[in-house]
C-alpha cells in the first residue's frame, strides 16, 4: 500500500456522502472523469475496491464502509481544527463520543452525561443509542470513547474493554393517580395481580426484578413489555400499568410525568457502567461523569424517594 493521499480520500468521502460521482462532481466543481480517475487510483493505492458497481450506481462495500468511518473522523477533526484556529489557541472545544445502550433509561443517561456538559472548556457531545453488541463494536474500533450500559462487558463479547462502575441504586414504583391510590396500600404485596409494565429482555434489571417477585410471593399481571423505557413510562402515565425506575431518577421523573409514587425496594439494584478501552479513565468529560455519579447522583439516590 502506498502513502495515503488525502485529496483522494476527500474525493472518496464526497462520493460516498453524496451517493454518486455526478453529485460529487457538482459539489467539488471538478469533472466527473477526474473524480472517477482519482477514485480508481485511490482504490489501487489501498489495494481494495471500496464500492460495488450496481448498474450505474456505486454502493459502498464492507471495506468502503470502514474507510468511510475513518474519513468521517478525519474530516470532522479537520473542521474542528479550522474552528479552533478561528477561535484562537487554548479555546478548543472538547468532543465526547458516547454510546448509550437502549436499556438505560433516557433520564438516567442525561443525568449521567450532564456533568460533562458543564466543563469550563465546553463540550460537543455525539450521542448514539443502540444494542450493546453494536455499540461495543464501535467502541472497539475507536468510533466511541465510552459506552454507558446497565451491565458490565459480557464475557462472550470479543472486545477487550474495561468496566467502570458509576453507581447503583434500588427501584421506585410509580403509577397514574387512579392506579396509585388502588395499589399503594400494602406495597409491595399489593402488586400481586396488579397490572404491571415490565422492562424488555435487554434490561439487566429485569431478571432480578422477576426473582424478587418470586421471593416475596407475588405475581403481577404483566400487561406490557418494553425495550424503550420512555415508551414504557408513557404507557404508565396513561394508566396502562405500574412501572419501576431507578431511585436516582425519581426526583426528575416526578417533575416530568403525571404519576405518583407507590413504594420502593432496595432488594433489587440497578447498576450503571461506563465501558471504555482504557483501564484508567483520562478523558476530562468521562472523569467528570464518573466523579459526579459516585459523589452526588448515586450518593443521594435514596433521599429522593
């Protein structure tokens, strides 16, 4: 492989972004023949084809998608460099690329990430939500700085990473006012037969919650299961059933939703982790997230109920 030519890389990037040589030609004000020739030369230098020719269309293949991810990072960083030069030395905005697994409640994700937004040098946050395996794969290829998850790195995932426990807390239970009045007295045994909204299979807390139900001898009527915690809360607010949430978000949840508190348990804990490729966290934003979570967010979780 020869030396990387960034002009070739830029032509490739614009073609990939616009979807065709013709549109890239119009954007770059360069003839289509020039772009086509430079693209072919770029593929020869890399020793790999980056597009599959489907009729008259170009479609990125697996190698092309990998190169595009690196090109995105390179040209995003180039844009940041231009902005930093305009703003002057010592005034560069930090960037944090964070993945949040879909089992983490969105309110919790915000509370965990909020301290990073308060850094004096400013922060540009790029936040992606998805399944754990997808996000961990992006972490392994350095597309993400950290992944916020409700469980540590699974042993069967081929990613060498490190788990940093941010904190843990018990669960609080909520319902619309009519259901809350009906089932608050005698909690938690009042939940026996009560309509209940259960977190989806990806939630690490789900099996612990079900074991707790079995241990205290109650069987709620499961009327819904939700991968999306925000959707579960919307159904709960509408009166479809009782739902639970981490104690650490109770104060904010009471302000956001027209629901009432039923009761709490510390026998079921929900945990939250920052998964990184570093054994020792060094990114200022991630350090702020961990410090605030340990010292304030989870330290005061019980008081909020």
